[in-house]
C-alpha cells in the first residue's frame, strides 16, 4: 500500500529523531569510556621499618566520588616508636581524569598529635596555570606547567605510565611552595617478598642530581604496577623501607595491557 506524503514525512522525521538519539547515545558511551579511570578503587596497607625495627604503618585508599576521585592516606607510629611519637598524618588528593591524564584539584596535609600540628593545602587553578599554597592559613600563588602533580598522585600516575609501557618518566611536582622534578627509571626485574606475598616486579630508581640519598621502589604488574616495596637510604646511611602488608582484591586483576 502506497504511503501518502504525510505518512512519508512522519516516517522520515521519526527516523531522523531516532538517528540523532542513537548518535547521542553512542557519543555518551564514548565520552564515558574516555572519562573512565585507569585504576580501580582500592585500599592497601604498608608497614614502615627503620633498619630492622617496625616503626609505623600507613593505609592508602582510592575511591571514585561522582566525577572526581579521592586518594587518601593515614599513617601512625607503631611498636616502640609509638612510645616516643604520637604523630598522626593524614593526606588526601582530589583529582579528575582529564584528557587521559590525572589532574589534581586539591591536596590536603594534616599532622596532629605531635609537638606541633601542621596544616597545608594546595588548590590547583588550571585555567590560570597556578596553584595556591595555604600553609598555616598563609596563602600564596605559584605558576605551574600544564601537567603538574601533587606529591600524592605521582604514585598513581607512575602506575598508569608503567602500564602504558613507559620505563623512563619525569614529573613536575608542586610541593612545599616549590616546583620539584621527580625522575624514575626502570633498572631491572626482581622477585620481591613482602608481608602481603611474593611478587614479580619492575625495580625503579629515582634519578637525582646528587648522590646524597638513594630511593628505589618495586612495582608489581599483577597489582596494576602498585609499589609493593620502597627503600630509601639517607645521606648518613640510615635505611628506611616500606612494604606492602595487605591489598584489596580489586587490584589483583589482570593489569592493563601495554600500549
């Protein structure tokens, strides 16, 4: 049966509307994929040692909160160290996934329980390419490059970059009112024993302009390249290590494929 011009017009308009809705739906799916975080939510716990003595513990959590993410940590002294120190340190970094990169929005640091409390806050203004530092209520501004980070999220960025196949990386870190450069390089592969288990890892060293301090970390591909061990040797040869004690199952999935 032939359609009259009104019927043809109706079906043409219906098709165009459905086509636009389908296109909008596909674009929304694409946008959602582009905004997806490279890391799952997780919680990990580390043990801190001074030489062979356990002196502290720290818990780190990453969780999505609407369109942004919150990465936070809490650390405290344990064992014999708790007899002499009562410090509690809390840090958090709020960030967004922007153009395939982690972009920090706010960093908070709070130390309580010791001889003197301390509060610091960094607010990132990406339109002005500035960060506002607020330490003990005294604000000042500092210019930053387009991909600057705070000192907390650098770990997450390193995990993501290692998963992408990068093995020699450099980051600009806004910290303490200064812009610092962190450089890391993969120097080998090692099997590492930790309280949380045994892991095949990539060993990285932090490249410094001087040799006063040495920093190495071991990142496990099976945990999305989470650092499972960190060692720092101070200029007086004191050795401080941090080892993974527990990890949520969300990080025990297969890591992203190298690109």
